[in-house]
């Protein structure tokens, strides 16, 4: 899909030249006559290379018809990677076939950004559609002498798209068992170990709260444990926990039909940690990572858990069920206890499509971040800068913890509408046992119902690249 080349070996369907404003340069490969033609076109159209400015030219070079497009990216001093992502996505997404990209500016041939954008453009959930998406192939023409290794960027593109596919699959295809099998298959491909626990072994661990959420569904719960030990002599282990609700009806507190339609995406956190550990393992990072998903369906039926129930968790804490549609935090609580006590992790990042409230607060562009560790947050924010992903740290003041106190149990699973993303995070904080921890609420960013600035509508794979970069650089 993307190749970095120093040699022009084939005919291209499109030749794209990217330039800063007032730094337009004509390719030295064209003949003198065509050079004059392009100069005249530039003069006639007054093309300067301003932000998103485009100039197209077609001409014969020998017997070959050349299609050439100049793309302006604006003033050099105003350049940002996010602005460039947007321009590249807009410029490339409508093209077909083989495309050559060149520029006299090295920073405009950034293989990291090109790989990301090409993978975004080529991703399509068209498995169930007769007419398939037509991929583009992009060659970046560079004159550097040193060899460029783009393998890591390719792996990140691949794992992000695997995450997207898991989220985009309907719930009649992805259920707790098939999600576990997908993790197992990826583990064999990438080099991480997978252990899958059934409900009997889960019960032996005392994870009764997790089992209660999934007990009404025909598809039985699974605890998916993924381990990659790239540095076995090091005791530091990064723990990843992903919410794994492969479908959420809301339980007896039933969602509306509109609210249920996209609930196949409620395992987005689980898909994200699968993609992240896959990227770490396939890149052979010298790090230790354990990822856990408490996978289940929140169904309805005579065996469903109820408002008013009191559930016992693996930690020993009890939960009063106020709302069966606040189920994800219940499953995450047991998963966090498991990874803390059984896997001896040094720190935890949990990822979840947890609350509609985070969408009210931050919309669809920013992920809510909650943490008990300033050090982790600083490093995580730094890692996110590589990928244009936006995160915003939210408060975890003690007063919010008061809102989930119960009269009949240790905590209740919902405090209602007010500050719902924060009270949900305070709920999770009860289970981290002072382990350094970040919670990412991706409810607004995991799935888009319309095209974004450099994403197609549908699953985004948010978090995979940032978590990978965080793990790589700690």
C-alpha cells in the first residue's frame, strides 16, 4: 500500500507534488517543453501553494500521458502535523491506482504520517458488500541515501485496522467466544500468549459481579488474558484492561431502539487493547505487557441481574446495582482486580466506551482521561502527540466518590446524570489498589457516524498508536 523509493520504476496514475507556499518547484524529470507548460499554468492560475490550494496538469512525456497535481500546504511557519494529515487525507482519498508523491521538503515526505493516512483511506468495512473498496498504492519518492525502515509504522497501521474491523463487525459475528478466538489467532500471528477462562474458572476467581452482567445471555462470558514478555528479566509489567461488552441491550434498564443500534461497538476498549498488544508483540518491543478483557453480553431474560441486586466482586467489595445499563464499570472492576492481583502489573491503562456523559462533555473529537498518576499522564500526553489523538484530563476529586456511596453496599454502580464520566471513573478507582492508573473513556471517539478530518465514518481504532508509543517510551 505504501512504499518508499529512490527510483521511479513504473507508470503512475497520478503524480502528486506537495509544496509550501511560495516554494513551488517543477520536477526535473519533465522535458523542457513540459516545464514551460507547467510554468505557464502556474502563472495563469496564480498558484502559490497556499493551504489546500490545488493545481492539476496533464501532458505527454514521450508517449506517456502524465497526470500531475500540485498540493499546497500553506506557510512553512504555520505547518502542523494535524493540518498536514487533513490535507493529505483530502487530497488522496478520491484517487485510485498507483500514486507517486514527491516534494523538495523532507518534512513533507514524513513516512509516519503517509502510512497512517494511506491505511485510513484504504480501510473499509466492506466484508458484507459485493462491491469492494479499491485500494490506492502510494510511492514516496525520496533522495535520502540512508535506508528508511517503515516496518513499525506499517505494523501500527495494520493493528489499528484490525481494531477497527473488530469494532465494525456486528454482534452476531463478534461475541465473547469469537472475540477470544480472534485474540488467540492474533496472538499466534504476532507472538503473544493467550489464555481464555470460561465462566466456571471465572467463578473460582470470585468474579461474581462480572458474571452477573453476562448471565442472561446465551453467549457465555469469557475472560481473555493476553501476555507478552519481551523483557522477562524486568519486573515492570504494563497492564491493559479493555471493556469487552460485545453487545449491550442495557439489561432490564433497557436502552431505546436508537440507543441500541451501535452497541456492537461497546467492546471498543477490548478491541483497542488487542490491537495495542498486537503492535507491541509484532514490533518485538523489549517490554512486558499483560492485557485483560472481561468479555460478555448484557442481555435480558429471566436470569438477568436486576436493579437493587447486590453483587460481590473479586476484590471483596460489594456493589449495589442502581442501573443495569451501567454494566461496563462492573465488568472492568473485576478485570482490574484480576490484573492487579493475579498478574502483578506495575501500572494500568484501561480503555472503555464507558459513558454517554463523556460525549456530552467532550464531543466526538476528544477522549476523556482520568488518572491517579501525574507521571503517567505526562508521558501519555507526550505519546499522543505523535498521532494527533486528543485527550483531556478530567478531575477525580474526593467529592465525586461521595456520589457513589451506597446505604446497603460498599459502592453503587451509578450516581445518575451529573458528572457521570467522573463518577464512573471514581467507581473504577476503587479497584486499582493504589496502582498507578489511567482510564480512557473512548465512548465519543471510538466510532464516528460521519467522516472525520482524516478518518472515514465507522470505527477509528483510537488509542492503539498512543498506547503503543507510551509503552515503547516508558
